[in-house]
C-alpha cells in the first residue's frame, strides 16, 4: 500500500505542475475501521469499513485551492488535481502566504503507535471486550437499574504526504477507544457517568476498569445538592483538565488565531501567565500516545515544544503558514482529522508536568471548595471569560468530600485560572491527547442553586 500511495502521489504532483501549479501537496490516506455500539448492555450495531481518499492543495503564485476525493483511483485523483487547480485560479491571493513546508531529512521514529492486534481485531474480539466492560459495570451497580450504553472502535491508518518541494513521508498507526456510560436509576432519581480509554495499543485498554469506573462514578453522584456559593478553591481533575486545556488553552496558543487577534493571549509571548511551578509542553514524540506522530498534517517532522516554561508563555503553536508569517520556527502543529480537511493548528500530546500530592492529598488541603470532574464548557477565546457548568462535581468542606453537586457552575477567566493555580498534583492521567494531573485553583467564583 505504501509504494502504491507514493507512486500515485508523485504522479499527482507532476500533473499539478503540468497544469500550472507553482507548488502542490498531496495527502493520501487509507483507513480500516471496526466499530461496535451497545445499548442497554447489549450489542445493537456492528460495522467494519474501509475509507480511502486523497486531498490535494495546489498553489499558483499566492492563490491556493484545495479539493479532495473519496477514492484513490488514478482517474479520480487526477480529476481532483484539476479541481484544486481550478479552485486556486478562482481564489483570492493571500499575500501572507510564503510556501508549503520543505524537508528532506529523516523523520523521528515513534515507538508504540502501531499495534497489529488493533489493526487485525475481529468483531468477536471487540464484542468480548465490551462484554467484559459491561459485566464489570453491572457488578458494581448490583441490583440497581443500570442502562449501559457504549462504543468500541479500532482503526488503522496508512498515510502518505508528498509535495513539490521535495517533502515525502509515510506513517502507519492504530487507534483504539472503548467508552461506557452507566445510567443508574433509583426511584425517580437518575445518575449517569462515563469512562473512556483511548490508546494506540490493545494492552492499554482495560474493559473492567472502564466498566467499574463508569458505575462507581455514576453512583457517587446520587444525593446531589446545591450549596451556598462564593469564592472558593477549585480542584480540576484530569477529566476536567482535558476539556479546559484542549478547548480553553490550545485555541489560545494557536498562532493563526493569535495573528488574527482572536486569542486572549495576544501579545503575551514572554509574559508570565502561570506560577513558576507550571510547565506545559506539546510533545509529539511520546511513546505509544494517541497524539504522537513522526510528522504533522503537512509532513513537517514532529518535535517537542515548550509552551509554558516555569509559568512563562514561551511559544505559540505554529504550522508552516503561521511560522512563515511570524518568521519563527515551525513547531509542527498542523493537524488533520481527515484527508477531506485542510490542516489546522492543534496539539499533538499536551502535557502538564506533575507536581506533588495525590488527589486525596489535594482534597485534604481544601477548607471549602469544589472538585470538578467534568465540564463541557469552553471560554470566550477573545476575552478568556469562562462560565462553566459542573457536570460532575463535589462539595469539599474541611478536607473531606461532603456530597455531589447539582445546578452548580464556576466563573472566572482563563487568565485568572492559569495565574491562580496554587497546587499541581501527581495523579497524572492520559485523557485522549492531553496528559495531565489534577490542579488546584484559588479564588474561583462558585454559583449554585
């Protein structure tokens, strides 16, 4: 498959140049995917699919056009070349554009991102994993009514990127995910929670842990009450941190958003934005992590970038366009969700360096506060203002968790949230492509009722 994709990509480049492109890029991808869904604890749908396609970016001077096709046939790809050329000719010139990335060196080797067991997983094997997770979930909930829903997916990806500036690269990777939601009812009260594991490797997916955690988390939410609001300390555990970092910090350090004035961190490079004990890096070279890769969505070699170093914002995340515009080094943060999309700037593996103290230790240090396990809200990216519902959380009083919370939210700004971090824990978890411990934030406004 690799040789075929390389040959097809090279032919497409030559065709784009023949038709007048001054630069061109071909992104080819072949995907195998298995997916099983469960409802009420039983398998309801199973599917196995293949997806192959090609995205082509053609440049004529300062004009850029993009087109894609959901096939890797030669005729289809050549038609996509013509479509991208037509799109480039009709586009508005972008005077900020300099060039596509160029690279002719070797790429880093990332261990643990391809697992043959995931690539060859059968529907029967996937269903057995789900059964194990469902059984563990039901074991915890006991006689309580537990409507379990979930999803397991296993996919393998073969990707080739070539461009007319000599760049060419290839990768194979796998990704597996198992998610279970426990919906537990007692009388007229219903509580639900979920647990999910995502990994490149099958051995890191633990169905029993996922099932038990989902049920235990749901049961812990029973008896939820409101509290008297006020300024309190807030513990953000890794599950909540994944949302706030992925949706609250990453867009703010997206160099394109910064350059367009759409970030609350405009003109903040070199400034202190967090306490000196806070370090945040973007590292695409982590062994076995779902965000790891040898190259980014444009084919630039992956690297490790310090974003926040001892509390100081030391770098934004760049792709080839934003780095050329700012005349700085490309951090290789171009990301592609599919060959159907142009690359956008996003994290690879966003990592918060651990501090000291277990989650229990952090709770014991709180006189009055809130532990937030889950929120789905995001800040205003221009102002940083954040009003977030505590979807799953608990009230803490005198170092002990008192009860679950309902109708409770916290209000702050991302700038204050970062600066008011008082403690970083040691309870590191991988949540998707965010790797982080819990943190304690001082002086957060809590509203409840």
